[in-house]
C-alpha cells in the first residue's frame, strides 16, 4: 500500500487534497472537475482556509522588492572577480593550463565572474516574477471564486438521533421535539402488524404505541402529525392485494401522543375518507385536509374541521372548486390561508384567504402566478420540490413562492410579508442545471426571525428577512428537511428518502439547532 505524500493527504472530510486545490487555483483541472470543486469549496471551511493560505503566500511573494539595477552593480561584480582567489581546476580534457601557470589566474577570475553574473541574473529574474505592478493575465474562469450572491458559509452541526430510532415512514411536529414513525411487519402466521412509535425528546428515545387496531392485511402506512399539537396525529394504511397501486383506504387517529390509536368511524355512503394529508389545531379545533371519495368514486381534496377529537368532521372550504392542497392558520385569530392546486406537473396554484374561519373566501393576486403544490405529506424533495411556503408572523401571513417562468431554465422567487397584498422579487440561491432540465429549488420554510430556508443540490441555504444575499448552512445529511418553529430560533430535522440525494445508507434521522 502506497502512503500518500503530504500534498496528497485529504484536508477535509470529503477527501480533497492540497494538491487538488492547488490545481484548481492554477486552472489546471478540466471544466467539469473545476465546477465540482468550486461547488464543494463554497461549503467547505477547510478547503476555503487552504485556498486563502495560498492567496496569502502569493501576496507575500508579490510584495518582495527586487534589487535596483543601478550603475554600481556591474563595477561591484568586476571588482569581486578580479580580487578573487584563483580556483584550481584539474580536468586535462577541458583545460590545458596548469595550476600556477600565468594564464591560470585569468581563467579563474573569468569563471568566478561568469558564475556571479549568472547567479545575479537568475535572482533578479526570479524576483521580477513577483514584482508588484501589472498583474499576470489568466484565462477567465469561475471555478476559483465563490458565488457572488453568497455570504460566508455557516455550516450547521447535524447529529443522528438515538440508536433506538426505528425504520419507516416519519412525520415531524412543530415543537422541535416530537416525531412519529410507522412501518408494517409480519407475525408468525404471515399477518400484517402495524408498528407505531413516537419520540418527544428529539429522537433520543422512541416509545412504541400500546394500543393499535389490528390490521392483518396492511401493506404500508403513512403518518401526519398535527403541526401545533404533537399529541394529535393520523395514520393511513394501505391494504394488500393490488401492489403499488393500492389506495390508502384505512384510517386511524390518536389524540394522546400516540399511546392509543382508534379507527376513524365509517362515514355515510358516498363519503369515504381515505387519507388525511395535513393536520393543524387551533382553539381546541382540529383542521385537516382529507382525501375524500365521493359518490362518483372520484377523489376530492377538502379542508375539514373537527371539534370532538376527529370523530365528526365539517367541511370548511365552501364554494372553492379546486382541490385544497395545503393550508396555514392564524394562531391567535380566525384567519386561514389555503393553496388550491391539482398538483400536476406543469400546472398552477391559487391562494385564497379567509378572515372569518372559512365563512367567506377571497382570491389573492400573485404576479406571474404560482407553481403546482403538493400536500405536505408527500412533499419529499425526491418526488417534487416544494414551491410555496407560508406562516403567520408579526401579525400577517408571510408567503414565498419559487417558480420557473415559461421559457426559462432557472427559477425566480417572490415573497410577501403582508398577506399577499404586495409582492417583492427576492434573489434565488445557487442552482445547478447539470441535469439538463429546468431547475427548481425546494423551499423548506420561514423561520421565527423571518428568514427563508431552501435547499438546492444537497445544500441548505438561508436568506435573511432583509438580506440580498443567501448564506450556505452546509451540506445536508438527508434529502427531506423539516424546519420546526419551536421556542427560540427553531429546530431542523433531516431524513433520507429512497429516491433522494443525499441519501444516508443507514436510513438515519438527523437533527440540528437552527442558528440565525
């Protein structure tokens, strides 16, 4: 085994060496490698520090002042040569003058003169390379500079949750501590068993549910947790028999933190609830988006509310014809904001607001329109990036939307801080078009201090409320990211999804403290 020399030793966790960074700085790598390294350096403090050291050394060398070539240099050289002691040279094939002969001293002085002259000229030439003045023109390249729209990186510290973390579908709560997981296993007789766990300490310990309805034919499960009340959650289960196309026709809920689960009562004929896609509580009432199968056996998406622990529901989104894909609540009042969208690729969405708990609705005008929106339950970036985020903050709904304008290959970003009355264009984070298709960014959420979080190419970025530049918060350990606006600055979760990049081979869940 060959041990790498010091310049080839990795200087960062991703294995980049000093020699590689030197080649990047000297534009000695191909364009693809240069692009890859530039993207890495923008988020790697160790590599940026080493490149800065290269720059400092170069600046020191350029500041060295060469000797002045005035008229005293040549006389000093000749004087030194004529007063030098003879040098005895013994090589019969090159010299025929014997040491001590009359011509020996002359040849010795000439040799010394030539040697001193060559050393002087070489020294002057070397220092002239670093003389301050007109800079050396290099081939233009973007690989040795950092993106102009990025502030210095501030990578977060991610840690995996406790070793007791089970595998399976996962859902997070806004308190920054709670999460639920579920999976399906088989008993000795081959019947299905639903397994459900909850953590209330950021994943240090996962507690299994004590009472779960028997579902001997379950083939899969999906969880949704109440954003404001972690003790409330719902689970949809998928029956066996039809392969991957099975619908989630079973539904159960919990209101005691996942200790006990109960099956949702069968609704009247023609009103079959198949899944709950989002849950959010306010003033003792639980709001949710239900997938609802009507009498024509087609699926509708509506906003419902329950005031008795999800046993009886009433529809809220009266007279809104489009499917409801997501909603946000005013925590201290009756305001509701919904996004209506069919979620189809290439489609569009609409925002509607209600100031009176759903009694009346009005459409919000968004310049340029909105991108399609998927429900929160299936919004993993591996499926499709989230293009709309909102929350109630400082007495108003704050909203941001990212979309790719028609004919463009990169997205733009617009935001409103007054409930959609006015909109402002904001800068977009760095994106890569390497996949050859229109690029989108994934909006994660709006933080407690009004900043916008987004992901692109496996990196988490932040745009402060009044900032014009994004800041990298470092690479992500998992493709699915959730911001919990808990007390203080908030908490971040990251989880792997099978089709996502990055993907943790162990399927672990990670958490980090958000730092403004």
